């Protein structure tokens, strides 16, 4: 589904074992899940930033709801938000380093 993306397997608290595509540059982060019908259960994407950020995420072109888990640099959960198709953007109330 995502050629040229690294894929990692990890356990996510409250979800279980997951397979995550790594979005580690601007182009991959912009693409996200745009144009994807729906990933399989426990498949997702890990958005990686080099420093703490607080960028909004757009749901433009995403066809299914997304649970977004915002993490600090130590992978502690900071905030969990749900994005739905048709919502313009989602922005957490905190700075984050990673998003699942």
C-alpha cells in the first residue's frame, strides 16, 4: 500500500500489536492516508518529527475515521483525538513529537 515506506511492528497500549508505516518526511506526512479506502485492522501510520511540533492534521481526502494518538519524545501519550471525514483539520492542545 505504501511503497518506499519503512514498516514497523510494535505494541500500542490499549490497541495491541500494530503494523505502522513510517511517515518521516514532509511528502509522506502530507500524503498520510489520502486516497486509501481503509487500512486493515491494527494497521496505521507513525508520523515522525525531528523536534516537538504542534501542526494541525487535515482530513482532506481521508475516507474513514482516524484515531490519532499524539506522543511526546519518550512515546508517552499526550492526547487522543478522533478525526472524521469532512472535518477540515484537527489540532491537539499540546506539542508532540510522534503521532500514530
